[in-house]
C-alpha cells in the first residue's frame, strides 16, 4: 500500500436488511468505494464483495451462482437488487422525500434530510436543485426559519445548509448575549 493513501474503512457486512434509508444500494456503493482505490480489477469485485456478506446473503449467492461461477460485477449488482431491493423502493424513497418535515431540532432535520438525499441519489431519483430547496424549506417547522432561508435566495441544498448554519450561529450568539434587539447585541460587542 502507498503511504499517501488513507486507511479506508472496510464495507459493513451486508445481511440482507432493508430500510428506505439503507438498502443494498448503499452497501453496493460502499463496496465499490472501498475496492476502487485498492486497484482491484472490476471483474474481481463480486469475489471481494462476497467477503463482506453475512451468512444468509452468502447462502443466496452460493445458490444463485453455484452453476455459473463468480458473476461479473454488473450481473452481481443486478442479481443483488433483484433479490434484496423491493420493487417499490423508488416509490418508498419518493414518498419519504415528499413527506419529510421537521419534528425536532433544526440539526436533526438537516441530518435526516442528508441521509434521505443519499437514498434518493442511490435510487437514481432525480430532482432539480430547486426541488430540493423547496422540499427543505416547506418541511421546516417555523415560519421564521422558512423566511430566513428564503431571504438568502438559496439555489442548492449546500446554500441552504450554509444559511442554516449561519442562522443557528446567530441564534446561539443572540441567546448567549441575552439578545432581545439589535441595540443590545451591538452594545455588548463594543
């Protein structure tokens, strides 16, 4: 191994579990991200991926590919999705995306949306940047947070996240200073 390469975390063991936010698609991506920098030839990916499978998934693999030998990566990925990804996965992800709302803190809402965006991208569901911004803003619990974000005229989710960080920072600063109006904050910082 090269000294310049970071030590990479191995993929999690896949046991066939499914949730809308974590599916076989995430695991496939994790395996790919792990093997590519190690310069493993793609024709060997399925063999390496086998070592990151739980017993029941290995049993499925052994039964599925017993007569044909190790499959190509693309055949393996298609077979995995056919076996472990519900046919309505895209619908489930879309419904979750369209119904996400803030129920707790702003930080937990941002984290939930970021996790959901991974599932959206992994499923290959496409939305415009504007769609993402609108979905985020409409899910906010407080009208003043919506207004604060929209005042920043965000074009992407990254713009939204930056604006939320600023809003959170200013809120904490105002709370720390006992801020009730602009004049108190400016007099305390002089």
